[in-house]
């Protein structure tokens, strides 16, 4: 499996230190990936390092980092590398974040330009400590990218802006090409998997995007293998379609450490294909479902397919 490029000496998850260890299931063959060793990977790493940037690819230990970075597809994680929440599935560090780096938008834009990205994904940690939840910083990053790379399409993967009193409207009005916010799991599992979030608030956030800007593409993702049932996943699909969500991603949950939520089971690729067929029948413009699917995996190719599907649907 992929290891993080830069090990951290501090505890990444202080709130999880005293939790009992959870069992670790042996990964099936369809989950295994090659270690990142290509020249393209190292070029991407050098650009990210030289700009002093953070990527969710590294912080979350994404299994696709070798494949994506070889193509210079790195998902920038803005607003620091420390999250104010402690979701039991996530490998991003938890604690007290540093002040917002006001120069970060410029460096992100430079990295996007140097990588020659036609489509970029920007995500962030949760910043419950900020009045606006980081909304203004998202807008600054979007504007900086458009200034240096006007032909690049921008996809954002945002926090939920819970209890931020409408600040999300600022981000919506910045008109990213894709507004993504992941529901992550089924409502029944929120208390144990995503305790700092609220399922229906996240759903309403995506619905608000469509209400405020009907032409803006919306996207959301689910992890499976946490103990959810097929019927629960199908209900989430229906909820998403009621909120007008265009693009659904479904991937296998992989346990970062023994202190994180345990994998209930590894979902077979045939089940992912079944989920994809069901989701397409429910009217999503785009569906990506496979064991290694993640929010930004093949995002550029999938964005092009989604645009084409909208055009075809409107003819």
C-alpha cells in the first residue's frame, strides 16, 4: 500500500490515541496498488513541495497517489493541514489549526499553472474555528487560479459550512465549475463515522447550490464497506437526486490506522458495477463507482463526460 511521503512526528490524531485498536482485514487483490516511483510522480511532488502546499493525496494517504501524480493531477488541500473535526474514517490530522495563510491562493495558482492542469480539484480541512468556515479563502483561491489559468476548469470539494450563517453563498457565487461536498456515508452511521456533521445539513448545502445557480454542476460521494446496507445506499441516491446532485462517486472505505473505524467488509467490484447501474437509472449525469474511486479520481475525464451527458440530455 501507499505510504505518506513525509512522516509526521506529532500525533496526527490525539483524540483517537486512547481508543481501543480496531481489527484490520486483509485487503483483497482488487484493492492493491503499486508504490509511486515514476518520474512524473516525483516532478509533481517537487512542485507541491517547492510551493509549500498541502495535498489531500498525501494527508489522507490516498491509494491512487501514484497514478494521479504521474499525470500531474494533485488535489490541493487549502486552509492548512489540521482539521477541527475528528471523523473516524479520516487520516487528516486533528487539532488546533494555524492562522489562514493569505499567500496560499497565489502559490496554488502558480502550481496549477506549472502543472498545466486543464481541470483542478481544490479541497480543504474543516475550519470550524473561522467565522466564515473558510469561504472567503476558497473564493480567493478560485479567483487566483482564474487569473493565471483562465482556461482551467475548477472543482471544489468543500466542508459543510455548518453553523456558518450563509457564508457558503459566497463560494457558490464564485461559480466553480463543480461544487462537491461528500455525504460520505448513510444517515444511520453518521454518529460513529462523521459525528461533527449532520446528514440533512450536508444534503441541503448541495440543494442550495442548485437553487442559487442551476447551471453549476454538483457532486457528492459515498464510502461503502462501513456496515451500510444496499437499501440504505439506494435511499441516499434518492436523497441526492431529490437535491439535484449531478455526479455520484462511490468507493471502498480503507482503514487508515487501527485507531480508525474498522472496515466491515471489502465490497466486490461486481457490487460496485451494480451500484453504478442503479445510480445511472436514477438519473445522475455521471457515476463513478469502483473499489479505488475517490472524489477527485479521474476528475478531469469525468467532468468532460458529465458536460457531454448534460448536452445530450438537453437535446
